[in-house]
C-alpha cells in the first residue's frame, strides 16, 4: 500500500501531477477527435480513478458534472466486470443513460491501469458522439427511438478490437467515420492516462494508489464539510417553472437540508416523468445538483470522489428528475440544467454573496443541422452556443458563457469547415441581460444560412421561450430565447423543421437574470453599458430584428 505523504506540499505536488496527466489526456483527445463536438465544444471529461473506481484527479476542462458521475458509473461497470476479470488492454464502453451521463449520445469508456502486474487504477472518459442513430427530437416517446443502447460491453479485449461490437455499433449510426474516430480519440486519451499513472508510481517508488487516494479523498471531503458547517442548519426551499413540452410544463420543487456537515437535496413534488425527451435520469440529476453546490461552497479545493461524500440527492421514482426506464431522455439537459437555478434560489437567504441569478443557458439551447451538401456528402452539425450567465451580488453576469455546463460553441470557422452552412453573424444580443444593480450576462444572436440547393433539417432542443432566467434580490429577468426564420416566422424551441435553400435563421440565446435593484446601479456602469451597446433604450422593444444589431463587439471574444 502507498505510504502516506506527511508533507502537505508534497501531497499537492503529487496531486497536481495527476491532474496534469488528465489534462494532457484531454488535450490528446481534442487533437485527435474527428467531430467538432469534442474538439470545438468541449463536450467530454477525463478522470483517473483508484482501483475501486473512486476519482482521484479530473481534467480541468470539459464537463465537470460528468466527472462527478464517473465513480458511480465505474461501480456499476465493475458489477458486471469484477476487478479480477480485467486484463491490460481491456476497454469497456456504455451509453446506458441510467449508468452513464443521462442520454445515449454520451459514450463512457473505462480502461484498467496495471503496475508491476497488479490492477492499481482505472482511467475514465465520457464524450458526446456526433451520432448514435435514432432521431434526437421531442417526438420520441421511449429510449429505443433515440438511438442504439450500449450496455457495458468490451470494445477492446487485451488490446484487440472486439470486431462484433464495433460492427454492431457502426451499423446503427450514420456518421461512421466520425463516431469511430472519436472513440479512437477517447482510447488515445486512456493511453496517456495509463502511461502517466505508471510513471507516477515508478517515480515516487509506490506500488499502488491506495494511500494517496485515501489522502486526497480525505482532503476534499474535509474541505467540503467545513464549508457546509458554516451554514445554519435548516431546510431551504425553492420552486421554479419552465416551458416543458406543450401541455406538460416542467415544475421543479427543491428542498435543501443542512444538518451539521451534510447536505440533503430532495426534489419531491417535481413534475412526473413525461413521454417526451426532457426526462433527467437520477444520476444526471445528482451530477447537476452536486457540482453547482461544490462551486459555491468550496470552489478552490480540487474535485474528486471525496468532494461529494457529504451530499445526498434524492427524488421520487417516476418523476421528471428520476424517470423509470425506458423513458426518453435525449434532451435531459432541459430539466437537469434547471436544478442549479432551483438550488441557488433556495440557498440565496444563507449564501447571498455567493449564488448567482438564473442563467439564460440553464438549460442550454442546442441546435442540430442535418443535410446533404451539393457535393453529395451528408453532414450533421450540432451547434453548441452559450447564453448569458446570471449576475451575482458583486458582479455582472458573464455574457455568452456556459453554465452550469462547460461546453462552448468553438470557432465559427471550424463549424463552417465541417459543413456547407454559412454563419452570417454571431454577436452580442443587446438588452438581453436582466436589469439590476448588477446586470445579467448578455445572450447572443447567431444567423445561419443554408447556401445549398437542398433543404437542411433543423432540430431545436431548447427552453426559456416563455419562462426567462429570473433575477435575484429584486433583479430583473433576462430576455427569453427565440428562433426566427428570415421569412419572419418563429420556430418553436422544441421542434424539427426545414431550412429552405438560400434561406437563413436567427437563433437568439437568452440573457441571464439581474441581481439587486436596478435603481442602485452606479451611473458610470449605466454609461458604460450604453456606450458598449449592451442595453436598449427603455422604449425600444427587444425583437429579433433589432436584437444584437447595436452590439459593438462579437460574442465570444
């Protein structure tokens, strides 16, 4: 067993080295991935775990909430493939939403790490695949309609591809080169993790990670518990409503119980599960409850399995935040991303200096374009772009910044290189941030044109069309999201439509909520907002024809 590190500095040096290994592995995945979803939108995670599957180090980019699920995911994989059955070069994948990260497009990969002939650790990744078959839309009424379900299966056995598994997977997707290329990119990241973990043990003369893992788990656990103890015991409630699907609005009830150094989050009273794709599996619900809580309570300590030992998350089975199999879940983020808003509203009375108002990207608006170019080549492009974050007591909300997820749109140039679509503009959406002593972050307008001679299918998965991001402490709401064709017709945010040849569409992302009374905003900030074009005149309506037109800088700079 690893000897304990008695020097705190020495422990931090080792911990930082493992974290750097996951960052290097993530960079390898980004450089070798085929799809823009990974290399441009950062929809992935990389972790190193001990031999029982508890995370020790996580990559500092990617989706942090995914990393929060890797320990429970690996525990379920180990139930099917016990530790003593693994060989060097094995690789298990799964996209089961009730095991992995909540919907079929996310493929999780687990590989073992051996040192001196013994299993000492596991590497884990999750990445959003560019295609998993099925039809990602609100029209699906069960999981099987959404694509191919992969239970935990070996993709590699002792370093050799399980050809039958590969053939079955690729026979059920459209973009075979991208799907397989991204899986090989994940495997490359695992090779980096394995090599760096083995070097770590050799350089420090350790036989395994057991002692080291116990120490870093204890450090993270103690830091989180200390932060929880600073809060007064009690039960804090919040409720919020979202658009949902026509006839089935989404309602979230959240109760946060602080008891000593532990936190219990319960969603009893939330909407029942629905026959639409907005259901959030309990593991996804847990991830998007625990990570937002970690951010406000203990933002500085490195995150690992120990960070979440003091938090429990519960929800009645059969609700939209804990649906029964085989509920449709492809748009589970439209529910899961709302949970950070409910949590922060509940905790605002005891953490007014730390929480933020609702973010326009909670939940995120996703747009998928599918079509065939004039060269006869099919294409599929997922647009990951960001709305405005909510303001805090001391700061304006960040504009066009993802929260509570960490994905982004990447460069327009890369998106255009991957498809025949033209991006005509991408600019800040003036007036979209909620008013307040601190202004909500601005959303953005993105205009996309179909230059081909064929129609392009456009799939919208969004919310905040009727329910804006709310402010806190008297702050105003942000602007709602909307999608408008060049004909002037509005397109519902949960729909499948066609973008005609030569036509364009403007996608307007929501603004974040404001914080505090707008009458208390300092005059020099009001002048700065007006000068920069961030605000509209009080009498000027916020419409898609004028939104963003006066913005002085391009979103994403």
